[in-house]
C-alpha cells in the first residue's frame, strides 16, 4: 500500500480551530491524525504540506523510516512546530497501517495492558469561566465553581483538574495565565491576592465535589521558581493529586519537586526523547506528561519507556478534539507506567457531528474500542459545514 497524498484540514471549534492531517493511499484507505496550531504553534499545517512530497509514494508500514527521514531533512530546526508536524504525519501513518491490517492502533503499539483507561475531567471550571459562551452553564461566581464540582462527581469521575483565577470585588472570576500572555505580565510574580483567590477557588471545588473526588492543579508556566514554591507552601494542608508545573529548566523543576508537599507533573510542552532525558536524570517530576499529537504516538512510546526506566509514570496531554482523545487513549492503553489520562468533558454542541460520535466513557474511564485504527475518523462533510476561523 502506497501513500498518494498528504493533506491538512481545519474546522471551527468555537473559540479555536481543530486541525487534521489526512493520508490517502492507493488502496483507498485513509489515515487520520489531529494536531493543533492554537497552543503557541502557528504554522504546523504549512510544514506538513512542505514535507508531503517526501511522504508520497512510501508505505505507511514504514512509519519509523519515514519519521527518521523527515527528522534528518529538518534536523537544523529540530523540535518546535517542525517536531509537531512530524508527529502529526506519524500518527496519520499509524492509523492507515492499522486500518490496512484491520486492527486497532494499540495492536501496532505492542498490545493493550488495559481495556479501560482511567481519566480525570480537565479544565474543570476553567472552560466555563474562560469560554462560558461555548460551555454551559457559564461560571460567574464561586457558587458556579461549587456546581462544577457537583457535576464532576455526578458524572462518576474520581478526579478533576483546574487552573489559576483571580476574583474581583463582586466575586467574578477571570483566568490568570501570564505565562501565555493572558494577561501580558512577563515578571510572573505571585501576589498575596493570587494565593488567597486560589484557596477560595479550590475550596469551592472541594465543597461541591466532596472528599471522594481528587483535585489536580495546573500552574502551567505562570510563575518562576520562587512563585511556584510560594503557591506550594500556601497549599501544604490542601490535599492535591498533583500540581502541574511547566519549566524550561530541569534543575529548577527538580529543586521545586524536592521541596513540594505534593506530587509534581510536568513536560507537556517537550518534544522528543532528547528533551525529556534531562528531566528524567534530574528526577524533576513524579509524572511525565507526554503530548502524543505533538510527538507522534510511536515516538511517545520511547519517551514512556525512558520514563519507566527512571521509575516515573506518564500521563497524556489531551485538550483537543475527540480524535486526539482516541490517539491518546491507544497510547494510554499500552504503556505499563500510566498514571491517568486527561479528557475535556465540557464539549462544543457540534463536537460529535465533527467526529461521527464520541469516545465511550463510563464512570470516569474510557472504554477502548476494537475498531481498526484509532477507532474514530473526522466527518469531512461536517468539517466543511464548520469552516475554520481565519
């Protein structure tokens, strides 16, 4: 089976776009992957299109050879959006190859060690605060945060993750993400108000969900070493499943971890095994977060194996569409050292239309399908009905 075309597609996803890579073959089999240009990664699609001529005419079964050739051809600019483009191509090749064999992608990856993948509800309160026009009911006060906790518990989830917020004098929350220039505040200093508002927010979630639902806190790139330690010390008495911290310094993160009262997760923005290795050697985190759409699922298995060798568990980074969820699920189903998998349960009204359905989730677990490939394809007619925003 030979590849005849490599294309990219996009559609409207409310406050962002969804992006897809499509590999067509001479047997009429199509391989799909989902990637992203909205998380600080403009231009991934253009790189895929530029690399397509090197892929056409080759066999999807040779995905490792193709990846290594593309890596060699782009070596002077390794990583970044180029690395993400390679990951998107690899994932579409895996889908095509599995469909050719008539097996789930997990069979290509070594076979499942679990048929149900444990999940946490991600961006709990975050999406309903920051994008309340798309995710209902919108959260405008602490009572809405408590209601969020109740919704997570009622859905059968045992864990949820939230982010940083500031509350104004009327008690209305707004996202605090200076690490991503929302707002632009490059000093990344942590104020007493941020600490007190974070406590109010977490306590409201706990009141709503009750003690049986674990809370994960995502701090992203929103502080520096001093600020992260201030936050961790302020929450020494508050039980947390993990605190997620992004840092470009393995040494700084290791310094934080050794002083943290809570487990530390990190590395969702890293690309390739080489970038992960300093963090493993430094024992910088308890859980390594791997973005498989960025890295490619096959390459992500190498990262997971290195994590296992360093006694570290892994967790997929997953905040895109349903196809991304399934790609991550096949990774999560085969790696022995899985901690838990991220999923967004607040969805757009037309998400299922775009993907012809949704992953099967029961009591906070994703039930793995037996369908060939990733087990889910985008609906091209639906994508065209929701053209992307410029």
